[in-house]
C-alpha cells in the first residue's frame, strides 16, 4: 500500500511501448476500486486498460491466447497477492516454457500479518524479488498494512480480503502495527 506499485507497473509498460514492444497488463477481477474495473489505476492518476483475471482462469492459457493474436514482450500483473498458488505456477510456466517475462506487483501480507496465497507462492518461486518501500507515519520503513474502520480504529478480525484503499488501510512499521497505532497521538 502507498509504495507506488501500480505507478511503477504503468511506467514499465510505458517503457516497453516506447521501444515498440507490446505488453499484456493484467489484474485480478476482484480489485474493483477503479472507476473502470478493467483498468490499472495509480494514486497519481496514471491508468491503462488491463485484462481481468478471475480465480478460475488458467493464466497460461489466457496469456498464450493473447500472445497468438499479438506477440507479447512482457506480462505485467497488478495486485498479484490475489492470485492462487496454481495461477502463480501458470505464470512460471509462461516464463520458463515460452520465455515471456512476467512482472508481478502486489502486497506480501494482509492486515493480520499473514501471507496472501499468491504472495506466498511468488516468494517461494520467483526468480527475482524487489521490495518497493513506503513509510510509516513515524518516518520508519512501513512493512505492514493495517485495516481500519471508518473512524480510523484498528480492525483485527475479518476476512483476509476486503477491497479498499487509503480509506480502509494504512501502512505502518512493525512497531506501530503491533501497537495498532495508526497515527501519532494528539499533543493535547
């Protein structure tokens, strides 16, 4: 959250296009935050059309079908934490068997500090992992995401997946995540 993952993905897509190359942008259909559900949208206003991924989709089949229509130089996938373990292996098959680079962007853990299934699979088998850093309100590196209520109070129970943005989640360092301190106390 708030690290600029979607912005970096869209910049990467732009770099490929600038060099006359073709990318396939994808995102899980569960992510409905954008005005147009079939878009990858960054907080700074960049956006691009994306192929939606459903839980039942075989990503190797989807990518190879798109690749037959127009050669794909790179697949860029946003919100990869929402993939299943099988879908991550399907992406690996595309990279290994068909030599199409795959770049996934997503969160490592949920609001309880637990790995998402897609993230766990990516951490286990990815060729390369790069962390994109963001900050806690205290200025330290934020490594955790906390779900908050409408009043800003920490939420510690509930389903692993609840779609939301800055209105539902805050990024914190581990110390403030553990203490459930979502912001500094008022000096009053």
